[in-house]
């Protein structure tokens, strides 16, 4: 009997990449992980450290150091290389450095023969995902950004602090940019299947103090709050990456808010931003189009405009910069 080894390559093994590998190992999501980093010694140290987890996990995950050529037979390549946002700045401020990095790196990965799925975690994730899609020339279903997956999780946790339920009993999505123009689609947030707006209207005495604008602001600023206090966010986004990878490899058909390339959905084309998507072994099986209120449509269009302007500044072919990895 032969079985196919599920292989994930992680490019960039700083806080996010290494935490992602740790999540993949502890959740037994794949059989092989390859760590790729411009600093090979750091990748080696991370692989050695992570290998020492195996005696305490349910299954053995082989983990080793590699290079872009090792992406050839990977099922998924996670792109986590890149700088952290500067406190008080914007994720979009990282665009120039990220574009330079991935304009050099993606052609190298594609030349290896890679024919799997990219999961993009580098900021600004929506524009980088768009760039990776253009450079790789893969179908849009196989280039997926983490997008607003982490923001949607933050929204659910914040709501669970006001309405006493498990965060996993809250259903809803943050849409648009993983950044300052994101917004919760309040018209589609439910708790136990009941619309949140109905709950608030029917129980003003219990939940009258819940201010949706304040919750939206806390959701939007959660990453900055962490960044200002410890310099980076990595545990939450690492688990978001692991969730996306697991949904793909297990053919889960799970709906998750990710950064996806739109081709007519929500009336938009040639643009990448956070929307709910059905994830399966083929990548994105389908995008879920929510019926947005007029206000939500206006917020969505604003986010589209900001990201379209950022994407328009990119060169969509590889530049002549030196390769970022050996």
C-alpha cells in the first residue's frame, strides 16, 4: 500500500513561520515540513528545536531545512517572509519591501516545478496575495491569503466577552482589507443561528451596553495592540494559517474568511481582499457572496478602492533584484 506524504514548505521562519510550523506539528496536519529562510542557520535551529517536540505529539512530522527548489513537490507553500508593521504605521507601508522580495522569490519557486497551493501570510497580505497570483500564473483558486481570517476570529472572541457563549458559537466575518479599512458584516453575524442584531434589539437591558462601533474598532486595532506591547503578532496568525492548511489538506469544505482574487464576485474583478470562501483540496472551491446592506456595500467599496490603488503601484513581473534565498 502506498500513501502520499502531505508536504508543506514554509518560506520565512521568523516568529510567524516558526509558530506556524509548531501549530502544524502539534495538530498533526501534515507528514513533512520544509523550512526555508534567507538565514539558513536560523532555519536549521528552528528545525532542530521543533524536531524535539516529536516525543510529545500524537504523530511524527518530519521537519528539515530546505531551499526554494524543495517546493517542487510540496502540496502547500506558506509565504511568511517579510517585515513586521511599524507601530503607528500601516500594513500597506510594507508593500515596497514585500513586493521586491516576492517578485524575486516567486519565479524561483515556480521554476522548481511547484504546482500546489500558495498560502500567503506576508503583509500587506491582500496586495501580496494579488502579486503572488500574477507572478505565479496559477489559477486564482490556488493562491490564498490569510486575509481577514484572524480578524474574524478576533471579532468572535470580543463578542463572546459581552454575550456569554463560546467564541466558536459565534458565526460572522470581517470583510475587506486586512488593515485599516476592514469592517464586520454585522448583518450576517449570528449567535447560535440567531442574528446578533435581533438579539440586541430583543434584550436591550442585558446587552444595551454593547457598542458595535467600539467592537469593530477593537477588532481592527487588536493586532496593533499586541505589536506595541511585544513587537509582533504570531500565535493567532500561525493558528489561522494552520486552520487554512488543514482545511485544504483534509478536503474540509470549510468556510473561512480569506484573501481571495475576485472575478465578478461582489461586482469586483482583478482584486484581492478578505471574503468568505469554501476551502477544499483544490484550494478555493467557491467564494461566498453575502448580501450586504447599503452601508456594508459602501465600506466594501472603500476597502476595494484602497487596495486597488495599492495594487496598481506594483510591477507584475519579476524584477532584476538579487534572489533573496540561496
